[in-house]
C-alpha cells in the first residue's frame, strides 16, 4: 500500500528496465490521483501516466530536467496524450503498462487507453508509481522484462 497524506510521493519498484510489461490491480482510496512512472532516471526525468479514477481520465506526459536552464525554466513538461476510461464504483482497475522501444501503451481493464511513440527519453530505467493526496493499494504486481526492438532508432513500423 502506497500513500500520501498531502502532496506528491514517488515510489520506485525494486527492478529496473527500459523495455517491459507491468501488470497490476490497483484500488484508490481518497480524492487524490495516482500514476505510473516509466523510464525515470535518478532526477525523476521520465514518462508519467496520470490516472484520475474518479473521473475516468488518463494522461501521459514527459517530465524532465534541463541541464542548460535555471529556475523555472530548468524543467521540461510536455503533455503527450490524454483519454478517458470507464469508471468503476469501487475505484479498482486492472492496469497493463507497456514500454517497448519508443512505444508506450496503457490498458485499463483490458481496453487500450493511451498509445504513443516518443523517443525523447530512452535512458531511464526506474519503474514505479506516484500518489497525490490518496492511498493506493496494489495487488498482483508483475513486471516482465522484454527484449527491445532491434532497430537503432526504436521506431515502430
């Protein structure tokens, strides 16, 4: 169980991978949000999938530190895609997150909700969850490490 009384907490899993499939059953308690972190580095640059189970809203964004800027400009924040999914009254959902080359995908209850190709951040290896002002129960968590694509540019044909 992961929680954050107020604010934002990041929890990394014990494994690291660039190409993987992560499956889990999650249940949210509270009015906050949670998300999945993919390919994060030690500075928390990476892909963040935000999930609002109260409103059935999913969004993937890139968050990264910029080496050549100071203050407010020292971070890059880019929304990449958003979509809606069916809301469950008990706020419990089966999730599958896939990262393979430049391809990222999220399925909620066996329905693909987010699907993008983005290669701006391929070096991070940390996988995890974040919680915003809520408590998140995670069950049946598994991470399958995948062989990445053979193409050097990580493109999907």
